[in-house]
C-alpha cells in the first residue's frame, strides 16, 4: 500500500471512485449517512460513511430518515 492510499480512508477512496465514474457517464449519487459531529455513530453506519464525508464533496442533505441519519445527494 502506498503512502498516498494509506493516508485516505476506504470510504474516501470509494466515494472518489464513484464520483469519477459518474462524471464520466453522467447521473447522480445518493446515500444514507449518519451525522457524527459531537456524537458516536451507530455501528451499522461505520460500514458506510458519515454524513460529513459526502458533504465535503458538495452533497446536500435531502431528507432525514432517522434522528441522525440523512439521505444525501449530488447531481453530477
């Protein structure tokens, strides 16, 4: 594993790969993420991503689906 890859999280790499693919083919991306600022996430969300990660890539919170879980979306 190179140091550049080691410095990035698996979630960040997956999101970047998905965005690259969508940019090449067109479309959008949607996901359910959990807010983790100032709190611990439920363990099921540790296998996906936090809401803060996609927000760094211009995703917007579209709809709340649970107390701390949001559908986030971005059109490419």
